[in-house]
C-alpha cells in the first residue's frame, strides 16, 4: 500500500498473520524470547528464492528512510478484523517492522516474524533476532515530526526537492532536456507590468514547480 503525502510516500506491505495459541509453537517451545507467549502472531516472509520482495523493500527504504514498513495486524479472526475495519482502526491494532531492521534474508528457507501487541520487540526467525516493533502511535509521531522539517513549509526548498525527485524518476532523454525546459519556462515568465513583483526565490520556486510539471507530463 502506498500512501502519498508531501515529500515522500509511506509504503506499507501488509501481511496476513497466523494466530499461535498452543505452547508447541516453535518460537516459545524452542527459544526464550522475552515477552513472547501464547497467544501471539506470526507472519511469513516471502522466500528469497521465490521473490525479491524483501530486498526490494530494503532498497525502497534506503530511498525513503523511515517510510517503508511491514504492517502486521494484531486481530485474532475475521470478526475482529471486520469490526476494526468498520471503525477505521486496523492500523491502530497493527504493529510495523522496518525491512532494514530485519536485514537481508540469510538463505532461501522459510523465515518468519513473531510478535504480540504491546511488545516493543518482535522476533525474526529461524533463530530469534529482536526487531523493533513500531506502534501506530509511534509511526504517526514520526510522520508528524517529518512534516516539521524545513522542506515541508519552505516553498523554495519544497519546489527544488520536487524538481529533483521528478528528474530522478524521468528517463535519460528527459533528464538531458531539463535545462531546455527550464529556459522555455523562464521565457514564458518574462516581466509583465500587470504581474505582481516576486522575489528571486519565489520566481525560482515557480520555475522549479513548472519544470517538474513539464517533465512529469
């Protein structure tokens, strides 16, 4: 799931959990994982030999730090999910794990994450590795702090970053025409007696936004 917000999108890879209710679950029967006891949840990672999904999420997170997560619901059954969904509360009853915190999968075997609502850590298996478990509240606070960065309230900075982000996604041919597009935009913005006088920073911001729009088209 990609959720767009100014500056960078938030990516959530939702995983369907399995509810573990018996003490024979290998996570608790064979290992000591502080705080983990039945009932708890388990999600399976996509096997490395089947898909590059996990590695691609790590690469995506390197581009958008603190914006890419596995989302793991803490809902015991369909009835609980339907109730949470109808109240727009699925995210509040989920935990979130950073693909980078998990790290690259070591082999082609099945690997899982075990977690429990309220625990600050989940555990990556086949041998337990503690992984920070983000709550919805912690994730929301991180996003709020992001919005306080200069790039979100300074038009000049935001416009320049938008131009650079769009250019980064453009084809090599479009990158080569960036300066030509910028010159065309400037020529269309020649002084007009009826136009309000803007500062050089405001003019540059408008040019950056126009260039980004043209390249995106």
